[in-house]
């Protein structure tokens, strides 16, 4: 699943190439791509035609495009884009051949490049949603329950710290809880925990305030570095709006590196099964605590 850096790379591309442009028509080529829009494909296409894309926004792993009326005045609605496991939002010339897994095509009145939603596995999709205000921020209603991510101005480290310390769980499980802090997935959790020298099973109740701060600084650093590299692409499914892959996978210290030497101490990286996924640690730098939440 794409995490914050991968989604932010797509958001920036949409902001550069599609914002402030007016839609002429929307073509839904596969109904599953709009299954979250309960009124169906025809309703979504009809309601988007003639509207202006006014802004591209993101919270955590969630992406949406704010909409305006035909004059560009915001009208309190957004187009939520669920990338799922293989969703791509591409900017393509109008004469470019259709992608094999093209699901939705958005054309613009200026006749310029189209915005295309491509999704091989059809786990992603599009839906229109009302924007609601949460703590001074406008969010699509389906995203309203998601906590701020570490890059947002409204992110509150002190509040996160108290909520973390009140939990009875392991620190990695807490990092992946999008109601606590959003945008962090398996890859960047493992990388940040390695940087902060924390084992994934460390009980949140034992986390000191300075250690939480150190961990969140590691999260912010690794996310920033991944953004600079265009995100992490393990296959051709993770691309920006121009179809280009990120290359942060070349800089991963522990994630997916089982058996390789730790870049810090040389100890072989360990892979543990974890919640139907994997957790990667350096046994020397990140010793398992005795009171671990496994």
C-alpha cells in the first residue's frame, strides 16, 4: 500500500498539472472504480462535468481534490481518490493510448492533458464527498476520523505523546493506527524505529516523552528523505502522475533487508512475522524488550 510519501508525490503532480482547470467530461470505464460513490457512475460523471479542480489535498495516505463551481468558487465538495494497492492517477496527453487498466478518464475544456485513474487490481476508486471542518481543517467526510500526519501544521506532538503513553500496545502497532497519527505504514515505521533504536514491540506505556519526540523526528526525517526520492517503488504500480517510479527503496536500512548487514553496526537484519506482514529490526541496535507486546 502507498504511504504518505507516495501519496504526496501524486498530490504534488495533480496540483501542478490539473488544479485550476475545468472538467469538460468524465468517463467511467469500470463501475468498480466508483463503487464508493453510492449514487453510481452516471451521477459522479454528471456532477463533475463543468466543475473546476480548485486544490489537491492530502492527509496521511488519503488524497482528495477540492472542487469548485464553473467559475472556480469552492462549493464544499471534494473528489476523494483511493489509490488502494495499485491505483495510479496519471496526467496523459489526450492522444496517448489508453492504459490496459484505465478505469476513469477526466477531460478538460482547455483540451490539454487528461487526468486518468488506472488501477490494475481495482481495490482503489473515486467518490464525491462533502467537506467538513475538523479542528479548523476542511476534510472529506470519509477522512474526518483520520488523525493529522506529522507534516501537517496542526500535528500536535504533545497530544500524540499522551495518547501513545495511555495505550497498552506495541509501538509499531500504534504508529500504524491512523486514528493516532496518519500516513505511516509498514515501510516507514520500520525505518523510523531503526533510526530511533526502538524495537517494534516496545510497549507504548513505557515510552518517555523525549523518546516519543525522538521517534517522531525519525519519522519526519525518513518521510522527508523518501519524498525527495519520489517515494518507494518496489514495482511499476507505484508511480507519480508522469508514470515515473520513486527510488527510496535504494536507501532502506532495514525494511525488506532480512539477512543483510545493519548499516549502523553490521549485525544481520532480522525479519519477524507481524500481523500478517513482516517487521524488520537489527537485533543489536533494537533489542526486544522483556515486557514486549507481541
